[in-house]
C-alpha cells in the first residue's frame, strides 16, 4: 500500500507532449518517468511512460504503460505522488485504466483526443467538468488573441501585361490557268515547177516509109512542187511558280488593366 503521499494539483491550460525532464511548480516532471503506478485500490499494475504538460510545464495527462505495449492516457487530476517520488496512485481502478484510450507517446494530443479522454473518464473518478471547461475557455481566449493582426499585411497588386503572338491567316490566293492561243505565222518557201521546152535541130535526112507519116499525139506530164504544212508540238519554255516571304513592321495596341492601392481610409 502507498503511504506518506503528497497531492499535486494541475493548472488547466493548453498542453504539449514531452519525453524529457521539465521543472514544474508542484513537482519535477522527471520524478514521474518510470514511476510505479497503483490504482485507487492500491494495486500496482503499470508505470508512467510519458507525461503531457501544459504551457507552464505542469503535468496534464499521464501516459500509463501496462504490462502490455499499450500507452493509456489518464487525466493527471486527482493523481497522488508519494513523498519519495517513486509511486503514483491514480484516482481510477485498474480495469478503467486498461480500458481507457491510448495514444502514441511521441505525438501531441489533439482536441478530439482530449475530448475522447474526458468523455471516457466522466463519472469514473474526480469531476473533470470544471477542468475541461476551463481549458476550453482558455483555448477560446487564446484563439481570440490570435485573431488580432500583429503583423503587417502583404497585399499583392496585380496587373495585365500584353503578350503578342503570331498566327498564320489566309490573305488571299492566286490561281494560275494555262490557255491556248492561235497566231498566224508566215514562212517563205521555194517551190519548183516543170515547164515544156521545145528545141529544134536539123534532121538526119534519112529516108523513112510513107506509111509512118501521119498525125500523132504525145503526152508529157509536167510537175511542180506545192507547199505542205505540218504542225508538231514542242516544249517552248518551263515556268517555275513559287512563294517568298516578306516582312513588314506593324504596331499592336491593347488596353491593359492594373491594380493600385488607395487609402488608407479609417473605418469608424
């Protein structure tokens, strides 16, 4: 059984997690680490594994490690420390502690974690309503203080800038068409023709038969050349069609908007 016990009472304010010794007004935190833990019936069943403290480094929650590996979180209110500082008696029985919520000893307790712990231990030991209400009011007051601006406010002013790009648009088109035209061309040409030439020369005086004497016609064809025109196609020339780029300077204008700060104007 525990004898010669002192009582420590814990202020209720915002807490943080610690795994190293801290000095408090009522008790040195280092005294609590690895201290034997007894339930309210005096049965030893665990040890103090870690301590959550408030802003003044006062014990706020105790991390109780049972014979298993779980780290149960117990409100420090109502806990009793022996005069030698080697024993802690809780205000709850063993079964209640072993069924209580657990938390990683390396992390801070969140608001929802704390509400869960208070809800679990409600009506199982000391009245925690006043402590929880005081802490909530303390948090509200601290939040209101934080809402008051204490630093200069940075106000960004924006403006529009013009970014000129380019795109290709069809300005027009050129259509080429090949047509056939006719022209009259004259070209001189020399043509030959035959004509009859009669030449007389003295006869030989040789005697002939009278029967051979009579009328007779002789047919002699006469020829001449005439112009014959033939046409043939040939490649006269070759036309190459292409495009080339020209550059001209054009000034582009646009209305741009910008923000400016006016004031200050004091609000009543």
